[in-house]
C-alpha cells in the first residue's frame, strides 16, 4: 500500500457518530427491510431497471473481476447503466466512453484487491474490504468533475453487488446526514455509509430471505431501497 493511500485512510477514518441519530436510523432501516421492503419492487422500471439487471447478469457470467473489466460488453453495459442512473444529467457529466473504460481498466489491480479481501468477508468481518475499497476510491474517477461518491458507489455496486450499496445525494446523503452532509469530505461519507450498511445487515438474521423481485436484488440493495423508503 502506497504512502498516499495510507495518508488517505488515516485522514478519513471511520467515525460512527457523524451520521446524526445513527442508532435510530439503523433501527428504522432495519424495520423497513424486515417489514415492508417489498414496496421497493413497485418502483418504476424503464431503462434504469433494464440496464441494472443486464449489468448484474453480465457480472454473474464473469466470475472474476478481471474478466468482467476486460470484456467490452461489460464495460459498455456499465456505462449505459450509469447514464440511465442520472450520471449524465442534473449537472453530472460522465467521462467520454474511451476515458471511462481506460480509468476502469487502469484500476484492475485495485479491483482485484477488493476481490481478494472479499474472500473472508462477513457483515462484521469487513475491515479488509473497507480498506481495499477505500484504496480504490481516490483513483476511480469516472466523472468529468471531481465528484466521486455517487459514481464510484454505483459502479462498485454493480461490480461487487454484495459489498457496496449505490449511494446518491437526494436519498442516501440527505436522509442519513440531513443538511450537514455538504460539510463532510466525500471519502469519509463513503466509508461511513458503507459501515452503516454493514451494521444494518449484521443486525438482521439472514437478510437474504428478503431478497427478491426486480429491485431487491441483493442485501446491500435492500439497505439502499430501505433508505429511499425512509
């Protein structure tokens, strides 16, 4: 691990008390997952759902992350998905495809480090995964702006759906942080939301039982959908 990564990890260490009323929000999200998460499958579909399901299907067909990133169809599907998930609207501007592909494939080793860390992953034994995803975060730059949190988390969700939830400003950040989220560095928020997701799932016996339907595709997406339903 390079000095820059070590510095980054030290600067943005996880602080569980930053999310206001965190225990209460953990309880609320847990209650939605165990009681009413099926409502999320009533969300509209359209291109966003189509490209999401296709991206997940392609990921399943390529069991190693290096194979997924080396496949042009997979990269194109991921690109189409992020565009359908508003990564090229509302002021956001995704990189041109050639630059997008180059950045993803140029970070293959860092993606592989996450894959290696995931070998011993559980919702409570997650330090290695958080550390490896944090190591990738600064160099994964998919947007023309300096923004990374939304695009990185959505990309990581599709590449590692069992490890990362997709995040956005309107739902994830506003509902977890409220008005204070603008003052918190993006890398710190990424780790804090990730840890929040893992704590929710660690507190639910067999969260896989609630997976099913077009949008409730995996445990981390359950958490994302429950936050939206808050």
